[in-house]
């Protein structure tokens, strides 16, 4: 699991849109889609329910949404700490 995959998933979950997530991350729609798909493949679970005009998180997606922000905050804190040495 890579941090950029988590960031992409969180933006999609928060905005409920791959397109909006891509705009917020300043990357292409396909970059966000690939990141989320590769995260799902790595974890072996579906995180997002995809359908016509329907967006939702699966149970696994809800669980990841609850825990991932803390992990990303910790990673940012570690990077800041190391940079400040």
C-alpha cells in the first residue's frame, strides 16, 4: 500500500468523484482511477461501489476511510520531523 494510493482513495471518498479528486490532486482522472484500482487489487477487496450515477463505499472502503487519514497524518509528521533535522 502506497501513500499516494491512500491519498487518491481519500480524495475520491471525500469528493464522491474521481474527476473532482483528480482536480484537487492536480492529476488526471486516469491517474486517480489507477491508484484506487491498484489499491483495491493489492488489498484484494473492492473499496468503492461503482455504478451509473451511484457512488458509495463498501464496508472495506468505510473502514479504510476511518483509518487512512491518521496514517497519512503520521507519514506527514515523520517527513516534517526528518526535514527539520
